[in-house]
């Protein structure tokens, strides 16, 4: 897991191996909540890796509203 603050933006990134949806986990566990009071755009980014292909298998993102 990774959180980055760059200028007026915050990126919350979840990495997962296999089929589990990384973006869904960010939202279900509300990793973004501690940043809500900062008045910055918060981007949620989910990245899945394939164990077989040894590469990115899925990439999703959304702007937290």
C-alpha cells in the first residue's frame, strides 16, 4: 500500500496479487478517510498483478468525491 501527497492531490494506491479487486478494498476499508479534512483531491488507485504473467492484470482509479 502507498499514499502520496503531491501538490494539492493525494493518491492512495493499493497493490494486490491475484483476482481480488484492489480499488474495492480501498473503498471498503475507507483508507481515504484520514485525508478528507485536507481539502485536496483524493485519487484512489487499485493495481492488480497476475502471479502467472508476472505483470499488471488490472488497473482502476477514481476520484474520491
